[in-house]
């Protein structure tokens, strides 16, 4: 299967480490005016849906992280394991 984005894996790790459900993240993004639902977020996390630049920004803002954190190539993001 072809990967359609490069942030999905890190997004899932970071979101879970912050005890944020997909439903919570979707709600935070919707409050920012980003039209996204849980199935769309799930496809981003599984790397089967492309992610737009404005969605990356909204995700980072909603999770209170730097955009760069989503692109971190390290497989283990230990700084988020709390």
C-alpha cells in the first residue's frame, strides 16, 4: 500500500501520549474551522489519506506541539511518553 503522508505514525504516538482521543482531536480541529471527522483522522494516522498543510498546522496547534514534531523521523518519540 502506498503511503499518502509522512506524519500519520508520529501523530498517533503523540496524540495517544497526550491522552487525546481521536474524537477529542477532531473536536479541537473543528473549533479551528477545520472540517474533519474521525474516519478522516483515522486514515491520516494510518497514512492512507493525504494531509493538507493547514491540517498539519491545526493538528499541531490542537495538540500544543511544534509542527516539526509531526515530522520527526525517530521511531521512538520518548519525549512524549509520560
